[in-house]
């Protein structure tokens, strides 16, 4: 199974790293590495996180690492949708990604 990060999730990781790095650059790198490593475990264990019905999106799950929550959707691939501190409310309109239309092959 493939792991994909949304632009929003990647931006959130960069913000987390920048915030922590203001006090301790080494700790910032360790934290982001830990969040990424934890998310990578989803490739082998996609149901590892808890189902999160309060996120109002069918199939959304939440993986906790320390005081951070990684919201993802597990289908044909694992898509990381958001990363935030657990005490911060997530957008209520989180939705799993739409299936990509299959391209038709041209006949010759």
C-alpha cells in the first residue's frame, strides 16, 4: 500500500517544525521524524488509528503520537489529510479524497 501526504499535511509538519525549532532545532527535527515514522507504520497496519466519526468524514481515522493527531484515510492507498495538536479543533469539513477517474485507453 502507498502512503501519500496532502499539501495541507505537509504544510502542517513544516509549521510544527518551525515552531519547535524556535526553541530547540534538534528537538524539532526529532519530533517531525517521529510523526513521519509513526505515519509510515500505516502502510503495514492501515487500521492502527482509531475511527474518528466526529470528523464527519466516512472512513477517516486518527493516529495519535504524543500530543499530535494525524488524520488519514485508508483505501487503495493511505492518505494523510491533516496533522495538528490534539487540543486544536480540526476543520469540520475534512473529507476523504475522491476516487480518481480511470483513464480510458485509446484503441488504435
